[in-house]
C-alpha cells in the first residue's frame, strides 16, 4: 500500500473516532436531546471498522518485508 493511502485511512479513523467520542460524550448530557446522537455513534463505528482492518493489513505486510 502506498503511504498516501495509509495516511488517508488514518484520517478516516481519526474522523470516525471524533464522531464516536462526541456521540458518547453528548449521550451523557441528557439536556441536549438525542436527535442525532445515536446515528452519529453508529456512523462513527461503521467508519472506524474499514480503516482498522486496512491499516492492520498494511502493517502486517510491512513486517513481512
């Protein structure tokens, strides 16, 4: 995998983790309401899965060389 793709997937992982963190944080604040919190949490979790697999595979490929 080229380094630019590795960086791309790391950025996706950062964005997904921000969505997850924000959703969990706001779930604790009940006075703000729950309109978009659950969907943002689900989107963040879904977005974090592919980068984790791809980055892990990239690191495994680097170790084999």
